[in-house]
C-alpha cells in the first residue's frame, strides 16, 4: 500500500488566495492540496457565523463565486437581507440568500457543538470540492484593527468603513488561547511544500501565524516555504495591503513583503514589474523567483502556481498534465 | 383627555384566527384590537425561532400572506432552504427567504435578550400593522402532541407527519413555569369584549389557557367572552381539529366545542349548518349565536366579526362604517 501523498499546503486569506488556488488545483491533484485558512475575518452578522475567507475559497473553487464582486455567490438573491432592513437591521454586510444558507448551516452546527473544521469539511464536500480546507483553528480568533478612533472588527474596518481608517496595528483577539485545528500541524509537518498565497500579510496570514504552534511548526518543517508577494509595483492587487504597509510605517513593496516574512519563508515569488527589488531582497538571505503574478485568467493562474511550485523545488515534470 | 378605549381582545391561533381577524379589523378600529397569540407552535428550525401563529396573523393582516398555502409570504422565494438541503439539512419545514428573515431577526433579538413580546411589536410595526399582537407569554411554551409512537413537537406532528398520528393528548411543556407577557392580563381585565377565534381548541387556544393566570383572568373579567366554533358540520374548516376531537373520544361538533369551552365562554357562535345543535348546547347555560361562519371572502369575514361582536353585546351601531 502506498503511503498517502505528502500534501501541498497553502496558507490562505480571501480573494487573492482563492484565485491563486484555482491555479494550484489546475496544476496539482486537488485531493493532495490542504488549505489552511485564516479565520480572523470571521464575524457574526445577523447572529450568523460568517467565515468570509473559508467561503470565498470554497465558492471560488466550486466555480460558484461572484467574481466581479469578489465575495458571495454568483446570481445570488438578496431577499433575506432586504427583508431584514425592513425590521431595522443594519444591512451594510450584504449577505446573499444562498450565502446566508451556508452561514446558517454553519451557525446551527456550531451551536450543536461541532467544530468549525468538521463543519467546513461538510460544506466543502457538499460543494463538490476534493481539496481540504482547514480553518487554522476551531477557537474564536478575531482580527481587530487598531485605528485612531479605536479598535474595529475586521469587517467593520473592511466592509462598513471601506478601509478608510488609518491602521495603527492589529490585534488578534483570542489567538493566545487558540490551538491549531485537527490536521493543521500534521499537514505542515508532512507537507511536500508550503505556499503562502498572495494574501494580505497583516490580516490574512499573520492571524494564521498568531495561533500558538503554527509559526514553530513552519520553522520546524522540512518542507520548503514559498510566499507569493501580494504587492506589485507598490500596490496591492486587491484590498488594503499596500495602504496598511504604509500606514504601519513599512515599505509597500515586494521588499516590504520579504522583510515581513523574513525568517519564515525561503523564497518569495515577485512580479516581473518588481524585478529591480530582487537585488535588495537577496542579501537578506531570501531567494527570489520572478514571474508574472497578476492573475488575469486561468492561464496566468496556472503559470503562477507552477512558478511557486518550481520555487519550492518541485520539478515541473512531476506535475500532472491537465 | 379621553381614557384609552377599552380594547377588543382576540385569542388567536393561526390561519383561522388570521382570517377571522381580517373581518374584525374591517369592522372595528384596528388600533383598539389586541391579539393574544398562541406560542405553543413555536419551534426552532435551522436554529431559527419560528413563531408560526404570530407570523401568520401578522402577514395576513399586512396583506402579505400566501393564502393558498396557508402560511408564509406571497411570492416568497426558497433559495436559503434549497441551499440548506445541499448541506444535508432536513428541509421538511419550507421556510421562504423573506419569512426566514423575520425568524432570523426574531432569533437574533431573542439572543440579545429581548422578550418575544417586544420583538413581535417591532415586527408588527415594520409590517405596517396598527393592531397589537401579544404572544401570550415570553417564556418558552411548547405544545407536544402525545401519540401512540410517543410525544411529537407540534410542527413534527403538523408539518412533518401531516397530522397522520392518532392523538392521545397534549402536553404544554413549560406552561407551568410561564407567566403572561406584559400587557396580556391588563388587556383581558380592561377588554370591552373577548373573542376566541375559530382556532383549534386543543393546540391553539388551550396552550393560551395553560399559562397560569390567563384562565383566572378570563373568569374574573367583566368583559363578555364569545367563541366562534372552528367545527362546522362535524369537520374543521382547516387543520386537524375535528380529527383531534374524535381521537380524544369527544364529539367533533359545535356541541363538542361548547363542552370544551364550558365555564369560560358565555356565547358560542355556530354555523347555520349546525343550527340543530343549538338545542343541545343551550341547556348547559351557554348562549348560542347562529350565523354563516365559513369565511369565503371579505364580506363573510366582516359579517362573522359583526356577529361575534353582537353576540358580545356590542351594538352594531357603534361600529364605525368602513
């Protein structure tokens, strides 16, 4: 009997990670891919447990995402949220009806005492996915954004206030008491390679690293760790990452990303536009791989995934042709 | 300053009560009508608090009900429930999306510690109603139906198993610990008249009477109490009432209804079809009013309401022309 294949592990936030993962599963058997998902964006909306990063990844890989909007389900309706408005509920978080069904199922199962990781497995299976999505932890972990006006929940900062506040820092509430969800440490230990998706380092990846045991496992694993820079030409392709770098007094560039992941990541994949930054990064001891990182379509997503795998030393020849 | 008008109080279950109330508010100022609603049918569906009797009354009076189906909202969609099915949830309770929004709002407010009566007031107001709907109690009170196979929740008996089980009795779980919601006893005490809607005596009205203090208040009030028989020609116009009478070894007729309400009700309104039963009822001391009780349309609903008011001794001349 063959030993189970060593997994390809991807640390993932939301939209950027979801698109990157589309590339990954187009060049690698998806049943060998384990996504370790951020849960710092999780929140309660209308009393429902929303897991935006888990869901955007699941919906995207299931081919059901509303790609134009960047979240939620394609052709979803909004009857529930519109009716809630009638009762005076704040409806700045526009949860579609089918998306709400996912959250209602999750909430109901959580109240019945099931862990988020087990519920996520049911959802992923129901959506027809054969990759594994693991929330980094089953414990409540919430990213709070420190702003001049006080701490905001991530969704307040991101959706309600449209990332307009200056960011002074992050606080990962509950992280110190959290422990990795079942399978997370094992995946990191056994991984053939670990890829950090082009997600926001501060609010997508750092909350994963904030769970006690994760950073240590990443440092201890024999697997190569490759990150894809979410900053290209000084700007984030999506979301507030570049603004956060600047707001936190850091360099909003691939070099800033390299500095952020220093000591954790062996290779950083940067965009060809940022080629000139390689000379500044390499002396820190981090390897640099240069490719086109802007994921315009399926072809570019697959190419980026291949580049990341190559940067992890996985020979392209081994990759199944698809 | 005028004293507030003495209210017209209606004890109400679901569909039959909702239709009767349409008649009542067509002949009496709705802001002077107080509905005391059964909550024994309340249940948790998908983790949401469903109050079927409150909602059917509110939706019906707001002109939003799906009259053909007898519950839920007209033109509602079912995206949430269909998506839940995908995750393996049992979906025998087909809650429409907009209907679900009402339940989600209620659940969220209950979890925030607000009482059902206050939440019901917000919902009724949002739906544009100016009558008052009071749940008989803010405490959990659940009707369990005793069957040869064991106790069933009311919705299991009614929706899932389509009233097919033999009924041996009812148990009103939580009733002994319940107390009337704010305003309920006051309404009964101050009422100009109390009408018992043509609802199922066993599962719509009895759970109201099971709340300690209600029966005593009804016996003590100076207001006349008039019930409308839900049984016509030996059959219930809607639902399992007649079957329950027989199953419980009682007479499924207006006379059976009279016996059930003996000692509480001064006048029973029965259908002209049941005219011959009046002679059997009157010797028990209960007055009988005979009219057409089948509510085919707005005209019959108004006529039935007028007949009930007249039976309560409220001169028709006082009724505002509408």
